[in-house]
């Protein structure tokens, strides 16, 4: 059992969150305090964070493949790769 730094409620270590403030001090907070401070619950926050990582990896891979297509096949394939990369970037954030 640990104590929340904000509301001083005793919480289980499995559900406790470690927060680093602006000064670099680490503190333990509960999920309710996280929701009050961040405006969103922790599960949604974690899902959005993981989704952002996956989107960035997909876009980087598409850009590398676009450069390869431009060098090997020519500007037409490079332009097609750029269009597909932009479409992947915009539509990947819309899918839930």
C-alpha cells in the first residue's frame, strides 16, 4: 500500500501511478487524481499514447519506403508513396 501524494488516500501498488512534476520530483498518485489533473482517465491516456507511437512508426516506415521507391523506380512512384503516406497519417488517427 502506498499513499497518494495529492489526496493522501491509501492505494494498492498495482494501480498507483508515478508522476514526475516540473521540478523533476517523482510522486505517487491515484487514478482519480490523474483524471482530475489530466481531464481524462488513465486507460484512455495510455491507449492514445500507444496509438500515437504506432502512427509515428507507420509514417516513418512509409517515408523510408517512399524514398526507396523514388530512388529505384522514379518520381512517379515517389509521389505515389507521398500520397499514400499522407493518407495513412490522416486516416490512422480516425480508426478506433
